């Protein structure tokens, strides 16, 4: 399994959820609505889920083992950090352009 594309959409509201991500696997299968969340121990991902009739949330799609979850999480969080750094650099460039 190769993750061939990661798309990060930053969440503008304040709170623990920082972004919503879509991943493409092997250029053939897409998983939408993976959340990047700020927890007490740092960032982590939450797979897409739906509220069941009993009120509990259940994952719609998820890795079968912890190794695969770790790999997916590492790829997503790396892309998230790159995206946030790029946005910050662009904002700084705009600010510098205003004051030049």
C-alpha cells in the first residue's frame, strides 16, 4: 500500500481539530474526512466515523493493525506540518510585502 496523495484542509475554527485530510492509496482509492487533532500528547489522527444509533461513534474506514495506522499517521502529520509551515511562510511574505 502506498499513499500517493495527501490533501490537507486547515480548520479555521479554534479548538482541538486542526485539519481535515483526504488520502489517496495507490492512485486508486480515496479516504476522506480523516481528522488531525491536537491532544494532550501532541497531534494525532482520527479516522472518519459516524454516530451510531446507540450514540457511540464508529469508524467508517480504518487500518487493520497498529503498524499501518502508524504509517498513515506519520505521512499525514508530516504533510500537515509542511502545509502549516508553507502557509506561515506565505503569510510572512505578504506581511513583509505590505511593509516594504
